[in-house]
C-alpha cells in the first residue's frame, strides 16, 4: 500500500440467542459476544486483534450495550437494528456518515476470538492487492482441519476445493445493498450453501451439486444477481473461520486462548 489507508472496523455483537440455541446454557439470554473466555468476554478477544492492527484506525460495535464491556481503544456504539443484515447496514452507514473519506470497512463478527493482529493485517494486505467492492474470507478444508481438526465446519465444494466461509470481510465505499430482500435471504441461509445456490439461480445450483462451480463462477453470479463486484479470498489462517456456534467450538476457543496465556502470541 502506497499510503496508510483509513479503515474502520465494524463488529457485530448480535442478538441474544433463544432457548433453542446450542449456546443458550452459556449466554443466559445475553449476547453471545459476552460469553467469558480466558478471563474476558469473547468480543474483547476480537477487539484486541483489531486494535492491534497496523491499519485500523476506528472501531464501531453494533448491538452491544456500551456499559457491558470496556475496551483498550475508543469505541463507537450503534444500537441493535434487529437482525444480521440490518445490523451490518447500521454499522456501515455509521462508518460512512462519520468517516466519509474512509478507504474500506472491515466487517467482523464477535465470535471469532482466536484471530490475531497479524492475521487481520494479512487479510487487509491481501485484499488491497485488487480493486473489488467486497472481499470475503474463505478457508480451505485442509487449512481448517490442520489448524482446528475438531472444528466441524460446514464446507461448500468448488472446483478449487472445499471451503468454509470466514467471518472477516472487507467492503469498499462503492458497495451498495441493492436487492436487500435477497441479501436477507442469503444471510438466513448462510449455513446452507445449497439453499444459497438455489437463490442465486438454477444453473449456479446445478453446477454446485455436480462439483463444477468454480470460485470465478460464484463471483460472476454474485455480480450479476447482487450487483456486487466481489472476490472470495482463500485465506491461509483458519482463525477467520473458527467461529463459535456450538459448545464444543467454545471449548476449542477456550483451550486455544487459555494456552496463549502461557505461550508466546502468534501475533
């Protein structure tokens, strides 16, 4: 990068899970972001990674009471807008309104607590090599299972390999949320690649189930249907895909972060 870009991080703290959620025993009706791991709330580990980045200057958290957690950097809070897409939009709109000259917004969920500053920086540097509206981190199965062999992620099979979606994205100010209803439906099906492929069209679905869909095919279809010039970024750090959705995944994150207390940080 020729100059220091202005990047704003937007972290979604999410809604409180209902009683049927696998983590209900741990959340007790509060946000999943507040589950304690290695002595502090899960979202605090995410914020440590973002605050340690060389590139991120501003921090916005959506859907978390400002009194719940104290962070090591100044944080701007945006109230809960009622759903994942609505919360993303609220955070993005806040960033654009307050920082009209920003170069990019890094979107991150609050449930990937094993990410580190060096991982965040590596993703930013990789994305800034090309000019797209949206960059979506994906992790190949062999990378994920080598790093977290018991993570039990969901994978989509593409011609290039099997990939899990990551929870770290970058968007440029040029991105617009046209076709909002489709975005919401895709978000609701984010754990089910076959449902998402159906929504993007019959031919995309057929190519996916027959193993003929490539990453480039998916990017072209997203541009046609969603009007988004996006790029899937195969990323060599499984931490971006190690989100905590179930108790055994929480155990994995706890073991990893508690071990870091007694060994040198990976960055």
